[in-house]
C-alpha cells in the first residue's frame, strides 16, 4: 500500500485528495518505481479541471517524476533494481510509488539529483522540441517567449542564448523580468502594462520575431501573430488563459504568410529514439552548466492543492517540485 493524490471529479484544487492506494507487482515490460520527487506542470491543472480529458475517474494526476526502480517485470533488461530514473508525460506521477512501462524511462546521470530531474523532464524536453524541432533556431534569430520566468520559460531563455539566439520575454512583473534577464532574456515585456506586438516591433526595428513560443493561448494569440516577421512561426503549446478559439487560416496571409502549429511533447517522445535524443541533449546542457534548472518552490506531495493554487495564481517562478 502507498499514498497518492487522486481526483474523483473535476474542479478546483480542493478536489485533490491524499489517499491510500495499492500498487502491486510489475507486469511484463513494466517496473515498479519508488518515486522521490514529482514535477508540477500546467498540464496537471488542465487534467484536474477537465480541459484535457482523463481516461477514467478516480485518477492520479502528475506527468513527470524521478525515483528509484524497486522491481522489474519480465522482459525488462534495460533497467535494474536500484537504478535512478525519470520520465515525462506519463500520467500518474502524484504517487509515492507506481507501475510504469520501462520504455518511458531514462536513467538519470550521476551529476543530476532527483529533484532537478523531476523538475526538468517535461519542461526541458518541451524547450528542446520548441528550439530544435518546431522552429529550429539559428544563431542571430530573435524569438518571443511567453511566461519567460516560468519553468519552461527559464529553460527556453537559457538554451536559446546558448544557441546564439536573442530572446524577448513576456512576464507579469518587474521581479519576474529581472529573473528572466538573469537567465538569458535580452529584452522583457510586461504584458499587463504594454502592447506586446508594438513592443516587439519597437525592439526589432519593425521586423518582428522569427518565432513566438506561446504557452498562454487564447489571450495572446493575436499578439503573437502580430509579433512575427514574414514567414514567422507561432508555436502555441499551452492554454494558461484558455484554448485558442477557431480562426480562419486566411488571416495568416496578409500578416506575412505565417505558420501556426500546435505541438505537444507527447509526439516528440512518441518513439524511443525521439525520447533518448531529447533526453541526451537536455542532460548535456544541464550537465555542462549551459542551462540551470531553477527549483524555486517545493511542496510536500500531500499538500499538492496548495501548489496548484500558487501555480494558477501565477505566484511561482521557475520549476515547482512536489517532494515525497
């Protein structure tokens, strides 16, 4: 028996319940994982509220964690008892222990601690696909990053700088602006007080940015489009303000023959090759110090509801970890 955070219905943070569950033994291809830390992500809020459908209720939320292999099932030869591992995008992370298919795991390098690993897998691999696959940046590019002081944002800013890219970061306060600037942001925009697209045009001499990495969704969609240079790419990869409303592709032509994509990490780790390639690149930049993972908030897993409240109130910066 073990403890986990479960929901029995959709709703606010109050639906998150600390309950006893049974884990059992790993089936063929699975391992039983004793978890040590879980990452907190906005996708957890989407699952809790029902914006993203869940397979069934009750459900254990959470999409990334780190831990130690306790037992391996038949046919698992890539992992052994005692291995330190982590994973992204596998729902069920809000638990002291769990069963998980071994194909979703990666070994954690000795140079990276469990808390850092739990904070970086989903966010870091998201930054990887945005910068290397969705719009493969080139040295000298200028890009726009929303929530630049958040978990994905701080990684994006640092990694982009390491690749020779200039970053304009959207943030909600002067404090967050300073944090973003300390982590690779060349310019910041206070989205509550400033016209985003106008400021982008001012900063870029009227040209616009090569790409806009937009995790906000509905509230910033038009601003993102109007911030792009001709042939620019809008990657709308989150819905913090709600999902983008349907639009006519015809609006992209007069704005500069623009491209809009709605990527998801699930696609970018859908094969073992893609997962290992992304993890290898992520571990390399974190390991050599090019990208620092900022764990700026921690909560006990049992107090997960408070973590959700802080995240939704935009009181957090960097990554938040739920400790076990």
